[in-house]
C-alpha cells in the first residue's frame, strides 16, 4: 500500500519534534490527522505544513480526558505520539500535575483508544534517551553510559509520583521514565493488536519549524531554542560541563518514519544520538563561520556547581545499524539552526520559511 493511501495520527504537531515529524511524513506522501489543543494554532500550522489536501486538524482540548482520542483514531493506519510536557520556568512545582500526569495519562489514553481501531498497525511514541537513565547517575557505573538493553530504571509508582524532584528538568526526567514504564506495562497487560515502538532522542538541535519569528524564540523552551540562547549570552539548563551530546532534528524525524516499516517489530526501542561534542569547540566553529553574528558563551555559572554529577553518555549504535541513520554532527545541527534564524530575520513578521 502506498503512503498516499495511508493515514497517520500525529500528536504534538505544534511542538519542535512533532512539527518536524509532520513535515517528514508529508514529504513521503502520507495523509495526516493532527491533534491541536488550541484551535488558534491552526492558521499558523497550516502555513507551516501546507499540503492542505493531506492534512486534517482535529481539536482535542484535553489529552488527559478519558476517551479523548476515541474519535480521532478512527480510520488511521498509524499513530505517532510526540506530545509531552517540557521544562519551563513557571512549572516549578506540583511535579505530578505539571509533568508526570501530562506525560503518562495522554499516552495511556491514546494506547487505550487505539485498541478500538483494528486498522491501526503501529503506535510510535517519542520518549527520550533519559528514560534509560536512573535519577541517581551513579547507578550507571564508571562509564556513565546507557543503552536500550539497560531498560527503564525500576520505580515504585506511588513513591515515584510523590517524589519532590526539586527542579524542572528533574521532573521532566521523571516523567519520561514514568511514561515509558506505563507504556510497556500497558503492552504487557493489554496485549494490543498493534505494535508499539519507542524513539529515544538525545538533546535535539536544529531548525524549529514552528518558530514564527526571532522574537518568538523567547517563548520557546525547546532544546534548540536553549542552545541558541546559550550562544547569544543567556545561560540555559543544558550546559553544565564542558562536554555534551546531541542529535539533529532531521535524524529524529527520519527515525519516526523509518520505523513505520513492517520489519521493525513490536517492542523495539531506539536511542538517537550523534555522540559527544565540546561546547568550546562549537563556539570556535560558530565564531569562525559566522563572524558577524556575535556568538559567545558565558562561563558556566556557579549555581550549576555539582551538576556534572548528572552527566551521562549513550550508546546509539543500535539505531545507526538497524535504522541506517548516519547521524549529523553538532556542527551540522548548529548550522541548520543558524540558517533558520537568518531566514526568520528576513521574514520578521511571521512569514513562512
């Protein structure tokens, strides 16, 4: 069956990863059904995605409402679930309400609704590399390295949901573990007719398809927006030591489409990462390639002292081998973002790019 004869339900289309996945799916010719929580998003998303003959928008105001997706799943062949909360300054407390429930409940609602549509072949869920990382990094051992084979950290659900995480990224981390655990528990208990595959990206960098303007970047708390702010003088939550790791948004979007192939079976999990880079090396690249853009990098602030204990590494060789992805390096990721921002400067009033 050709892609043009198949329909994919995608959640989170207004987000960084979700919008990139939508564009990638449309490029292949699939029809898409896109959920939006706020109908005011639709005019801008129509400009971003175009392909009006392939796109249907459905208003789902509350992803946590029981049966929220019952009508939306009707007639679709695949589901790609990218929607999930991201750390923001105003969500600094009530971790269960702001992070855990919005990650776990919509995922379970969607999986439950998909049981009612026999046509669905596969549900692909966007998780995170940190779902394989324990909250206590020392459990990774001296290598500080994780991979799919390690599985999710063991948690006691009641205790875990009552955890006082202390800061937003910690709660986000917890939400990814909890959502993954809930997904596989659902699969084991309900034994759905469809396959479930989870995608686990590293910190994702590159162009942000749904960004309206350079000014609008202030309202974005995506990793790519934080990266831009780091190199324009604003300290973010991503950099707390000299070395880090990342993945290109295009590689993430590609992975979501690749795994739709029947050869990728139920239960597969894929970490996506281009590997490590040095923040100072990227700064040198930025200043040499774009001398007129004033890129800079502040010293790591003292309030991040001790955060290096949070550092971890990943083995993404499974995705590279089995998905056939040659991961784009950090310089390609940064260049992609810079070129996007240049286009936004040329269209400062929200024009499409």
